[in-house]
């Protein structure tokens, strides 16, 4: 039989574990009475994909030792943002760039309008991006997708479908 542990005690166990693994800027948010999603959110950063996965692995080992139910896990293979959902406690182990972009601590610690959704990858609208922060468009991999596609839409001219009938692929049909 798996051990059940009060959410506050579980959150502290997870916090101690991520601190032991040298997580960057760990934050514990007490959400009891504020949201139904979870009692606590823990957010921390790792310095690399390997560090992020090592933090998540250490948490899983500690949870196993404590005979707690295994969490639902997302993102462990990639290692950019690993989410460990224990139901009452949710741990986000993030790279520094995604943590800065999505600002989970700010979202969950401020009052939100009814129905507001937390930020997720790809949810930042192009008009919300300060173009001065984008730098050169030479390295598209590091550029926000929304800004990239917004810029691309401005540069592409509409295609006249009548011109398509004259392409070699269409004539071959």
C-alpha cells in the first residue's frame, strides 16, 4: 500500500530534494483556498537539459523511497521543462529561458480573472512581443514562434491560384 502524505509535507519533501540537487531559484507557492488545481506549486530552474532531468530523477527517487504514488510526468525526454504532477502538488523544473518567458510564479501568485488560463508553450501572441527583444532574425530557432510567423506573414505575397496551373507539377498530372 502506498503512503499518503499531507500536501504541505509532500511539497516540503520535494523542495528539500530539488534544493539538494542545486535547483536554481526554487519557489514554493501555496495555492490552498485560491485554486482547485493543486495545493502547492513548486517552480525551479536547471542550468541545462541534463541538470533539469537530474532534478526530476532525484524527485522520482525520493518519492519512491517515501512510497508515495508516482506523479504524472511531462517533458522528461526533452528536458527543457519537466512537469511532475502529484495531484495536490505540482512541480515545474524549467530551463531558465522558458521560466522567464512563461512567468509561472507571477501568474499563479497574482489574482486572475475567472477562466484565465496559465501560459503554455506557444501561447504568447505576436502582438505581445516587444520586437526590440527579438534581435536579428538570423537565428530563427531562438526566436519566438509567434513573432517569426507574424514576420513571415508580412513578407509573403499572396499566391494567385491561376499561376499554379502553369507549374510543371500541375502539367504532369
